[in-house]
C-alpha cells in the first residue's frame, strides 16, 4: 500500500473532523522526516493509517486483536485502534515492519521505538490542529532537534495525563520509554 491508497483508506473510514487531524499529522510527519533525512513516503503512510480504525466498534477491534494474537499489553481499549491497525497493516496491507511499529505504538511509544515511530508520535501530538499550553514551543523544539523535542513532548503528555481531573494511568511502556529518552538512549538528530 502506498500513501495515496492509505489516504483513500482513511477517507473511507473517518469523519471529516478526524480526517482533518490525520491530514495535519501527515503534513507534520512529512516535515519532520524531511528534516532528519527519514523516508517521507513511509512517514506519511504511517500517518494516514494511524487513526484509520479509531471510529470502529470497540468489541470488533477486541475480537480482531484476539484473532491476531496481540500481546496483552496492546489490548487495552484505548490502544486497540492502533495495535489492530498496525497488525492489519503488516499482515494484509504490505507495509514495512517499521511503519507497522509506528502505527501500533503511536499512542504510548516504547523503549527503542524506531525513527518513523518517533516522528509519528511527535506529529500526532504536535500537528497544527493541536492546541494546548506549550504546544508551539514543543513544535519548534521538535523541528530543531528531534530527540530533544521527543523527550520534552513525552514528558509533557505524561504530565498532562497525570494532572487531569480524571488522571489517566501512564502505560508502563511510556514510563520505560521516557526513562530511556532521559538517559539519551535514542539518537539525536541535530539540524544544521
Ligand atoms: Fe492521531
């Protein structure tokens, strides 16, 4: 599947509001990929597919996750749209393992997440339609230095989730990833 087909695939499944978000993610993923020399077509492909199942029926996604044998840590309700899409894209749509990983882990990240996954995570949280305190500074940081932008964005999202009136549990993989990023465990991509 190429990015044009992926876009059509998403357009068939998503409301206009969500499609606008996805288009913003594709544009930002393209820009970040270009800045660090990553494959822009693959980043756009991952972006178009990342939320394509977000408006699907939860029980149907849970059933597909069981059928595909997804790990327990990927079967939390808020993760199913991502983990099922990643598995489906790898098995049925012919995307690369790196693109499938990016889609699967885009809500939470994970230690050792590849660069396409890092770019999708950032683009999802920082696309132009996102508006929250500090987002512009995070966007600018991600444009200047992917690793610094990633560390700051994961920390900001984590803090935001724990400060909510209805605090959300932080996924253990996110905590492990943030620790890794703070140790400088992922490569830095400084732009000249
Ligand atoms: Fe998204």
